[in-house]
C-alpha cells in the first residue's frame, strides 16, 4: 500500500467527548483505524502495547497496510494495590514514576527499585514469548503508531513513548479508542500526536467503555502476531 508523504505534523487532536461503548477490542480497533486512515503516514509501523493493545493494533495495521509488532511496558503497582499504577517500566528505557503518588504512599527508593526490577523481569519474559525469535521492526526514521485499548492514568504509555523516542522515529504517535481527558492532555508532552476516538468526561476505568473487556492472554498476543505475519507474507 502506498502511503502519501507529508512533513512532520504538530497537530494534536483532542478527540471527542462523546461516550462510546465498544463491543470488544476488535470493534474498538476498527473505529480507531477509521480515524487514523484520515492522516498521511510515512513508512508506518504499528505497535500494540501488550497485552490488550495488540488486538486493537491488529485492526489498525490491517487498515493501514502497515507492519504489526508488540511493545511491552509494565505498570508498577502500589503496595497492596497492584491495580493502582505509581510508575511503569520497559525492557531498557527509564523508569517512569508518579512522584506525587510515591510521596503519598511513603515509599522509599529501595522499595521502588525492587518493584521496578520485578516488573522489568516480567517485561523481558513477555518479550521473549511474543517475539519467538522474530526480529523486531526497525523504527528509526519511520512513523511509529503506539496503540493501547485505553488510556487511564497514562503512566504506562509514558514509559513506552520515552523508551521508543530513543529509537529515532520520524514521528511518534499514541492512539487509543478511549482516553481519560486529563491523561490524554498530559501525554501530548510525550508524543508528536495523540489521537483518541473519544475522551469522555466521566471516565473512571477503561473497561467501562467495552462490552467485552476480558483479559487478553499471552497466547492470544502470539497468535495475532503470527496470523498477521502470515497474512503480510
């Protein structure tokens, strides 16, 4: 598929505040793909954030005729409240920390370092499973579109974008079917373009905007990557 070329864009759309509930991640991916195809891309590559972002990203990659790959970032959960993210790590990038949350919780540096090390170990395990010996896509000089199934606090997306910026992309984009407005606004300091299909004002959790928000498994991620690779070939 030929992609029309254009210079770097500084436009940062805010999306719409309209509440929209998606049947599942595939349906959300098709809605996101429709928004993304309105833009011009230069040698794009689509990266799904593991795990839930990969089914969404697969729909986008198919629509854009772009390669699909996976990127892994892990949330650092608060002590006793693993669902509450106080930071995030990637395989090799810097640790991202919400300083205010760390102060409120009274965590010391040793506790934070230990939690970050545990999550980084899991990042490396997942990468080994997902890549299966495949070489990751080259990112330098390309439009890199990072996709997740939703944006809540933005800490995981921030860690991913900071790590990917080191790879020298031409343009670094974050896109999601649904975003918390405050998180989307903050993320625009990290990405060249942030695109959200909707930014509902009464956002509480990503799952409230999906009919089916069942957890994506490692096996599903691998199957999607393998299926897409075969189709592209």
